[in-house]
C-alpha cells in the first residue's frame, strides 16, 4: 500500500482510503479509480476522475492510500 503523493504521472490507481472529507466530496472516495496527471516535486498533485481534474495539495495526498 502506498500514498497518492508517491504515485507516478500518467498511472491509474484505486483509492483505498481517504480521510479528507473535502476531496471525498469531489469523488476521491474509497474504491474510486483515478489517474495521476501531474506529480511534480514541490507542487500539488493533479488527478483526474472521470472527465474532471483536481489539484490536490501534497499534504492531503500524503494521507490518501492507493493501490
């Protein structure tokens, strides 16, 4: 198990757990399949779920568990 901040760009991952309610409401809930669009050091992480893209702060991404 790893966290979202460690995922490579252009990879699809499934969310196992997400303690952040705000991002859960955006659709980043347990069992959601997302694609990591951008993951640059020192910046937030851009993910895509369906046709929507969201910038996730790295501090939040460090707590989202994925596989």
